[in-house]
C-alpha cells in the first residue's frame, strides 16, 4: 500500500477531496460494523502544529453479545440484520453525545473491510448515503488501520513505530511508518490469538465472548500445571501459529473434572499465548532495531485488553529498550473512534474515496506483501489479513 493510496476504484472521486494536506482541526464521524458491534463516533483531529492530538467527542457502541450468546459465536446473518436495525440510532446517539450537527463535520469515515461482508456493507452504505446527502467527503477505512492508530486515541503518538495487532481475526506484526504506509513483518499462519482464546473458552464451557471469561477464570489457576505445545520454535521468522495450542487445550478440556482443573488450563493457555506473542515480538524488535532508531512498540486489538498479555509484552519491550504503548481499554475492542481517527488522518492528507468503493471481506494492510507472500493459500480458511 502506497502513502498515496486512496482506496478508490475510479479515476474521479464522487465526493469532495482536499487538494493539499489540511492544516485545520478536522471533525469526522466514524462508523464501524465489521463484526458484532454497531458503533459510531465523532473524533476531532487537531493539526500537527498542536501535536496532532485526537479528541474523542463521542463514542457509542451497541454490542450484539446477547444476540449471539446462544450460538457460542458470531452468526453473520444475525450480525448483519442487527447492524441494519441499529446503525441509524447508534449514529444519532453519537452525534447527539458530541452535540454535533452534520454541517459541522468535515467528513465521514466508514469501515470498508476486512470483516463479515454483510455487516461491512451496512455501515459503508450508511456512510455513503450520509456523505452524499450532506455533501461531505467519504473515507473508506481499513478496519486494521483503525486498530493501528487506536493507541493515538489515548496519547500523542508519532510515527513510525512497531505494531503488534492481535484480535479475534488477526495476529500480525507490522512496521508502521505513517498513514497507509505499513509493512508486514510477521503474521499467523493459521489461527489468530483471539480466536484461540474464544475456541478454548468454548471448550471449557465458558460461553461467549470467551476471551474475557477465560482471563477471569485464569486468575485462580496454576499456569504450570498443564504443558502445552510451543509452535514454530525452529523458525527464524516472526510468524505465529496457535492451531496446535488450540487443539491440545481442547483435548485437555475434555478431561477437566473440577473448576480448579478448568482454572489451571485457562491460566496455562493464557500464559502460552502471552509467551508466543512476546517471543515473536522480541524477534521483531531485534530486527526492527537494526534498521530504525525509533524505539516504540505498540500493541492493539482486542487481545491487548488482556492484562496478563499487556504486562508480558510491556516487560518484553523494556527488555529491548522499547517504549510500550497500548490503547485505552475502551478502544482495544472494535469501536468507531479508531475508524474516525483513521479517516481524519487520511482526510488531512487529502485522501478520500469514491462513492462506488466496495466492501471487502479480506483486506491486508500490506497488500504488496500479501500478494507476493500470502500467509494463507487460496481457498484456505484463516485470519482475514
């Protein structure tokens, strides 16, 4: 992906675009519907001469946990229908919470992928309609780019930095040089860390969502009781693999008789995932330090909300002389504030999208690397980027 990439599919933009980088404060409405949260947020990005501070004026998230709990996971059709029902009301609440009229906005940003494409289409279509009706620029945002900038919602963070993005659908290490300028250093070759948390939690009968439930159970567990496999130890790259861990833990879960058994397994799983994330991140830090003078390690995504994993990664960063930063807890899981911020950063550079921009179920941040060296072969299920 080039810095000039505007996510457009036609030569001319159907919405207004800036001809030069913007130096004003920019206020953007963000929309997020990529999975099981319908979210809207208004964010104001202050100009770089004032530190480039991001100010969250509102953030509204409607969770679908109750809709999917009976199924033990997200059902795409149910998710899409809920987004259709809730998007207008959630957006209205976000605008009211910010005490904002559409006339005061500088643009509208909407997730265009990756994610459950039925849900992505809802938010993107709503964003297109609002942009056309109000004569505002539209910015189609890569959901992963939203996570990449989410740490800037809690602190003023300068580019470049090293990023670990870990969630239910994604697990990758990236060199982030600027807006839309990111290179993949490593990625999962099978399952994402968050998916492993959720599936193992389900095997333990913890319900949905599994990650937070497993973390809570692990507090009273002994992480040394069960020995779990360590993946890719012989490889010198920065890739991840959690399928072997997931399978081994699932088998052990079938033998658990008591709540203490379950707690011990939960603690062992949490420790094993934290260890692998730290090991691969440390390898990436060593490589990154050889080519860059910057020493900032950022972790983002839903898995970044896990306190044990945060502490483990923070210790790893300190070991290698890196400053550590993670988003505020409210912005680790899916939210629209990160989408609004990513949209505002693009809008400040004059990067807008055509009205015919499409929803994408898969959308790597580093498309050139993904095409040249795909982490998943065609037709094979796995992480979305």
